């Protein structure tokens, strides 16, 4: 369980495919504090630490994860948003984030709005995932509030702090990102679907 408040950046140091899996090695300031079997969010994807070596650690993404997220597009040197699992008793500063990516989206517009930014993302609506205005969305592991919501797109407002301390500073039109829709919204949508 995560909050969607990005804790640290990591840098991809190695990518090692093995059958349908991808072993991803990350260099980060938090690596020395990690233990094998811990869960860490990588651009919003919950992955298990399988080895730690000094300031680097390795996680493994399976085929289902690679198909549902954009982790398979990582390259050596890429920056990754990181968050360690929430501790029981901590404040929930973002929203409830499971680290289970629902699908990807494409950045379709970026507007500088006098000191902050408005990012618009477009996604495939055939999966029946939805956003609502003022609802929560997780983009590459970052907990955000939806500003504008459409049937296959939404916008989020990004303050300077978030811009500087997450991968938003690297996004361009056409950048693919991982989405996790609000878990409560997903349950409500599923219940309504079952009672049609």
C-alpha cells in the first residue's frame, strides 16, 4: 500500500531480460535502507526487492506487469519515481494507492499556467476506467487530483514542487505514463456494472 507521494528518484543502471521477466536494477539513496522482499513503487508499479548491493537494488517485473505498464520501455539512465510502502500509523498525505497499474496513457497537452502546469492525458476508454473532476488519479506513482475529466482524457494541475521532485519535469507531449485509477471508484464502477 502506498500514498502516491514520491519519496525519491532512482536511476536505472541495468536491465536484464530473463524469459518473460525483466530484472531492473536501480541506483538510489534509499537502496541501503531496503531489504529483500520489501515492496517499492517504481513509476507507480509495486515491485518486490530481490537483491540489494550498496546503493543499488534489483526488482523483477513479470510479463503481465510489462504488458500493463510502460516499465518495458525503460532504458539505462532513465529516472524512476520511487516510494517505499506506507507504514501503518503514518499520515496518508496522498490517497490509497495499491501500486497495481491499470493501464497506460499518453501525455496529449502541456500548458504553462503562470507558475504551474496543466498536463492532459489521453487513455483507451475501452477498459471502462473512469476519472471524475476532483477525484484521485495516480500517474507514474504520483498521487494527483483530476482537474478536468472527459470520457477518455483528464487533466491535472502540477505545482512547481511536484514538477521538480517527480518525473513530470521530463514529460513531453507523447510521453507514455502508468495510470492507477482510484480504487474506490473502481469498486463502485464494478458494482454498478454487475447490477445493470
